[in-house]
C-alpha cells in the first residue's frame, strides 16, 4: 500500500492539512476548519493509501504555503499528483492560469475551455478539486461577481481572496 505523508500548516483561511506522495508531489489539501485530521486520515485510507504524519516529507509544500501566507509567493512551484477525469483535469489546468489577486467566473473558464455552455460543469470540477489553494479554485466566482460555494466554506474563500487583494463584492 502506498504511503501519503501528511502535515498541518497555517493559511490565511486557517489550518490546512496537506498530503504528498512518496516522491513529494502534492496530492491533497483539506481545510482544517472543515476537515479534522482523523477525517483526512480516513480519506487517505479510503483511497487505499496509508497516512503518515511527517513534517519533513511535506516541508517543500508547507514552506511554499508559508511564503504565500507572508505574501512572498504569488505562484506555487510544487509538482502535483492529481487524479481526476479528463474534464476535471482540463478545468484544474485552467484554474492554474488565473493570476494571483484576480478572479474569473465559471462561464469565463468554460469559454476558455471552448464551450461557454459548460459553466455548471466547470463548477462541478471546481468543487472536486483535491488541491484547493494551490489549484486556486477560490478565485472562481459567479458571473454576477457573487461568491459561490467553496469546500473550505465561504469565509475561507473571502479570507483567501482578501489576502490576495482581489476585489470582492461588498468588500472593497
């Protein structure tokens, strides 16, 4: 059984739990406010892997998140190991193109991917993102600039966007 190495680190939206593969690729991020450590371990086990808490094995990821927290990093340089279908992978790659401090609508992402009618499908793929923050699903908002659902909770989305200086409806 493969091992997933876990650690907890701070973020502008509270604690994050991160998971990396044996070769150090980031494969999971959970918001600690929503998902306690025992649930992270259970999720890793459900995927047939062994969870091991190891700050040394996750140091590259936690260091880059700390740099993001301190506003010394606006883009992550972490190798990713993400599992998902073709559409999800395409959406997640598109999310990686959204610059720090900016937002895009679900429709804009769908248009970027070649089908403006797939805004809802973008939303589903966004919700399935296993690596929030690093794959910046928090930067996707409604077409009317309203904040929409977020796996870490709307407060976390607001905190991350505010941290990045993104203009938020009713917040600036």
